[in-house]
């Protein structure tokens, strides 16, 4: 359309920004490079969305398909996604490094993501052992999401050092928004109800549970087209920038000559694991915790958590905008420790139960009574969790405050860990390293749901949030004591300042001792 063309023309970059107008790239290359980076933003958003969009709805969906599946199997289903991602992230990273391009691996992974999402939304067709089909679909979505390692590696290669904090902030924003908006989209399809609509002669079910998967299918098809030739063009500039800084002639020789700090890299990988573990635990536990503590129905839990997630998305958006200005005032490592991890520690402590009374106890499910699962008799803390009658309930106020602190601390932490990690590694190809970083986050998402199934259901909220508070505190202390290892290396070619001063000094002495110009020339050419 004409108005679209005019808008694109008006928004197009007319000339290179002054801070990057140094001859390393043309205006066309700069425009294509940033278009490719923005496509990476959307891909990261979609991969996070693919995990989170079913988090709040997976438990009621599983109960509808198989009422006897249980929360522990639900934990396995949630963990299947990050397990697949954890296994295949280093493989995808190595594959991208080997090919020297990310297009083919990304196209294959997005095709798999589309098929697996459609598989998840087709479970209402009633295949035998349906809960295992759900498990398989989530594992395949996790395998496809391993392309995050490629996205992070490309982002490090396609941005200058001065652009890195901003780019990682935006890609982290895209990822966190994917985690947060997923439950919001699940809440948006909740009005469809558990029956919804049946299309294509009974082969396609569109309801409050399957709608999330169909949203993934549509968005992944769009993302697939973004990586076709002519739309996505790879432009890598990081190694070339450092080569010019050091006066080198080969990009490969330049990055091979820079040795990264492996201690710093592994410290950040472990910190990333702890941070993501705490966030995913809260996201996984959120819906079932609200139903246990305050006797909410399935629809109430989905709707209220959707509202909270939407609010958290707005808070996270503001936080991401503030990260870059904060890092201009304070060192990135201190913003990470005191702006990210400290708030996460406080947020975990606030989830320790402060309520005066235990939560309302629910009756055990009995199919012979012909009652709905949302009947008041079945609402509340289930009797299978023996701690329900002894431990005080978490109050709604402390839950909201703790959730708010997490919405600020997590974006800061996840952004600056990745930013510092990228800078510490230098301009080398980072596919495998980013695979390990992504794998550590995936491991936390594997263990988080299992933690819910074992610690939360068996021991209760004191143990759950006590252990996670301790983990966050230890990680924060470790970063503080080792913060000097988090200082990225500098790549500037050292200027021969002392040599210049020495030449000036020698010249002045010669001029004082011999005003004759020919004698000065003799002394400079013949040191004897």
C-alpha cells in the first residue's frame, strides 16, 4: 500500500550515525545489519513465547485430557521443553560455527517449531496415551528453541562494542516479553472456554487450551519467511572492528590472538543458571500456587495471572529502557549485582509465608461425585500435599510485591550477564559458548518444574522459597567478590606516547646544543 511505502521511506536511515561513520561499512550494509538484528529480536521473542504461552494453561489442559496425570507429570512436561533445548543448544552453536552462517539451521528449527506447536494443539483429537504425546510435543519445541544459541552468537558478531549493551538489552527485552506475554495471550484466549470451536470436520479444535499452540504456529510461519534470502542478510562486524582497532590485517588472526577469561565466562554461566532458575520456578509455580493459596478456579487463575504478567511486562519494558542510562553512570557489573541480583534476593525472601492461617483445604478428586473440577469443594490446597494444613498461606500482598521486584531484577540481571559475557569472550565466533550459556538457562528450566514437583508438593513453601533465596544470595556474594573478573578486555592499539615524548625531548636537546640545522640533521641520522 502507498501509505506503508511512504512510512518506510520516512523511517529509513538516510545516513550513517556519526559514531559509526568510520569506513567499516556502507549505509546499505548498516541498514541490512540492523534489519537482521531486529529479526533476531523477533526470533528470541517467539522462542520464549513458545515456552511460556502454555505455562499457565498446561495444568488445566492436562487435567482435561487425563485427570489422573498428576502434578509431577506436569512438571516433566514443562521440563521437556528446556531439556530438548539444553541438549541441542551446543550442537546448534557448533553447527552455525561450522557452516559460517545461521540461515539454514534457523529455517530447519523454525519448521520443527511449527510442526510441534500444531501437534500440541491437536491433542484433543484423543490419541492413546495423550499425556506422552504432550510430553513429546513440548520436547520437540525445546529442540527447535535451541536456535537461541545461534541468535545470541550472531548478535555478538553483528554489533559493535559500543552497540552491544543496547542490542543485548533489546534482545533480552524481547525474550523476557516473550516469557511474560505468553501467559497474557493464554489469558486472551480464555474466553473461548474449554469447548471453543471445532473446525475442519472435527480435526481442528480452537479453545482456551489449544489457542495458545495455534498462535505459535501462525507466528513461527511469519518468522520462517523472515529468514528467506532477500529478507535476512548476515552482516558481521565485531571481528572487523577489533582488527581495525589493533591495526591488524586478518579478522581470524585478530580474534585468535585474544584469550578470553574462562573464569569470568563460567562464573557468568553459573550466575545465569541461578537467575533463570528462580524466574522459571516462579512462572511455573505461579498458577498452581494461586489456586492452592487462595482457592481460585482454573479460569480465575489464568485470568489473574495473565493480568499480573501483563503488568510485569510493562514494568520490564521500563526497566530495559533504564539499563543503558544506568550503565553510563555505574559500571555494568555493579548494576548487575546491586540492581539485578539484590532485587531478586529480596523478591524470593518475600515469598516466604507470612499469612496468619493455613490455606483452604480442598477435597480429593472423586469422579463418582460428578462434580466439576471448579466446584468449590475441590478448590484450595489439595490433601495430597500434606503440608497444606500446617504451613501458613502466602498472602496475596506479599505475592504481588515479590512478583514486582522480580519484574525489575530479572531483566537487569539477564541483560547484563549476557552483555558482559559477550564482551568477555571478545570478537571470536561464539556459537559454542552461547550454546553453553543457553544450555545453563535450559538446565534451570528443566530443574525448576522438577523442583516444583518434588520440593513444593512434598515439603511446601518454606522449603521452596527458602532454598531459592539461599541460591540467589550465594550467587550475588560470588559475583561481588569476583567482580574484578567481570571487567571486559580493551582492544585499543596502545599509542606510543612515551616514544613521542622521547623524540621531542631529544630534538629539543639537539636544537639547544647545536643551532646549526645541518648539524641537527647529522645527529639524527648518525647517532655516533
